[in-house]
C-alpha cells in the first residue's frame, strides 16, 4: 500500500468531508450553513443556541404587560382612527 495515484482515496479508505465557511464558521453540511447564515455558531448544542436566542429576545423585546405612555406623547391628544 505505497504511493497511490493523485486524487485517489488514502489507503485507509477514509473520505475527506467537504467543508465550507459561512460568516466565519466552518460548516460541514447544509444544516450548519443555515445556522451560520443566522450568525449562530453551528458547533454549539441546540440547548445553548436556544438559551442564546432567548436571552437576545428578552433584551430586544420589552416585557409584556407594560403599558406606559410615551414620555414625548402629549396627554389628552385625540386618536385618529382613520389614519
């Protein structure tokens, strides 16, 4: 099992997996590429990804049930239902 022709498989029979890079993340399949396109690390477990997404969502979305008027809005102004 000496030298083999160029392009042939190594003598142990393993194939080299094709890899691509999306947004700086190394991807080996289309599922990894889909995560990388959303700027999520495909090497993290689904539990870590879910906790990361939940933390980001809680930062961006205000708490439900908070119904305070805007500080810049004039109190007692009319509501235009036709707008």
